C-alpha cells in the first residue's frame, strides 16, 4: 500500500493543487491520503484548500492553525501578524469547513503508524520535535509510540530514529527506511510554506511493504501565491518568505 502523507498547506492553493496532481499521477497509484494538519493559516485561499483536502477523502488531523481558526484553542498569545491572519481566515472560512475543522482528531493510527500534527505527547499543546533534545524526551514514552510517527508543524524535514540504548539519532532523506525494532519520528515538511531553505513544495509517500518514506519536492507558482497574499489584508511577510523557503 502507498500512503500519501502531507502537511502544513497553510491556505496555499497554488502549491496544493500541484501536489494533488502529482499524487494523482503517481505510478503505482496512491492508495490512501493523510493530511497532518494546518490546512489554513498564513495564506490567501483557505476555502479552496479545505475543499481540496476534503475531496481527496484524506485522513486529516487537526493542526494548531486549524484549531485556532475554528475556535478550538486560544491564540491570543500568537504574534500580531499570525493572530490577524487567523482572524481573517475565521471570518472568511465557509461554515461547513469550520464544522469539518472542529471535527478533526488530534491523532490517527493506522497499523503500526501514527499521524499527528506535532509531538505525539500532549498533542493539544502542539509541541515541536525538530532537534535531538526534543526527540530524546520521547524515549520515556517508548511504549506509547508506534513504529513510525509522522508529524508536521515545524515545516521542516527533520526526522529521528529512537532507540532505548543509543537514544535519538537524526536520519536524513530523501528516502528513509524503517526497522521494526526501532521507533521513528518523521517530519514530512510543508506543502505551502517550507522553512528548510528550499522554497519548493514538500510532500511524501510511505510504502507499507518496503517500510520506506520518500520525500518529494515540487516547483509551483510562488509569484502567484505571493500576489494573492499581497493583495489581501494579510501580512506581506507571509508572501515574502515563500520565495526563500524560510
């Protein structure tokens, strides 16, 4: 089985539509779609992005921006531009998309896999796992972890192998292989706002038989996505960072 896994679209429909097209043209065909959250936030097209993910029938978990927009968390402590973007999205998002976001779980499990937006511990807090210290903190939860936990949130492609004896070790793509006797945390990157110094859209495919995850990068029309932000009431910084992948 091939599982398409993607995250952090952030209302960037120009990026998402090309990722969806790439998945639909994947050979062999994709069997299952999983979205790790933050469909909304930052970008200019929250409604088309929600609609596209829902049309895929993707198993979707809630991200912090999703939770904020639909009223599931207090985001008063967010910095001004991010808070204003969430207010902007909340006012413009169709009610059926609000209801969908309110219905999303924090975690989904499938066979020996876990899907969540941030750390699999205290998931409502949306904690990050992008360095060795954070990864090592998960060792005390070894028995609660599946073989592979896929996360988003940081917009990075940081991934770690966990072992009770050697601790956490960072592992690198573009293709990851997983041993049955280890545990793994894989950050799948961002479709709509990469922050790993690569401005191309990032998405991935997990092969259940090979026990591998492959990162893919895809060019999209950044100028068009940025133009829509510039022409909205959103912060221009959200558009500028798209060009640099930061």
